[in-house]
């Protein structure tokens, strides 16, 4: 990991964090979703938003439910189904994808668009990724290094606590 690149990306947070702060302030119910390391970030931030901000924040990280949804609805539709079952029009959905191209995360974003559910995306790698294309409300990390992208996403989400 290039520490100078990480410093450059985390410095951008102070200029952009107002967008996520405004959204979180307006919503009491929050769903945070990601794959792999991003799922760990989602779980951690959901707990912190509940404890520190008094929000009803949840992540989709229960192994039994996750494998059930993957089995019953398919990998690419599991997250959209979870949002369908747990979100309301007043829920904020935060989607985290380092590449911005994971089909299950993109489909969750599409579902939010179809149902007029407010959502915010955190992405990295290529700026012209699928998730950024379907929602201008995103924070993009200009790096192709997973460590830099994931660390910056976590710092960005923590920045409002």
C-alpha cells in the first residue's frame, strides 16, 4: 500500500463528507451493504451509527440469512431482496463496492432507483464504473489498490461520527 496515495485520498474526505453527513442526518433507518472486506466495513459502521448517532442502522452480514438469500434469490439478487424486505421509502441505503461493478451491489442500486429509495455509493478503481453511472450520489476513491479504497471508505463513513 502506498501511504502517500492513502493520505491523498483521505484528505479528500474533509471536502466531501458533508454529502453523507446530510443524508445520514435526514434518515433514521439505514441499511449498509458491501461484499467481502466492504461487508466488514458495513457491519462496523452500522454498529457505530447506532451507538454514536442513535440511528437504526443494519448491515446484511448474518451468514445464515446471507446464504439463504443467495440460495433462494441468486447471488446477483440477494442484496436487492434484502432491501426489498427491510427498507422503506424513508430508509437510506449505503452501498460499498471497491470496483463499483459487483452485480449484486449494482442490482441493489437499481432496485433502490426503481423504488425511489435514497442511496449513496462508495466506490473506487475506475471512475466510470457501473454503480457511479446509475447514481450521481457517490464518493469515488481514485485508486486501484483495495487497501487504499477500503481504508478510505471506512474513514469516510467514520468521518461523520
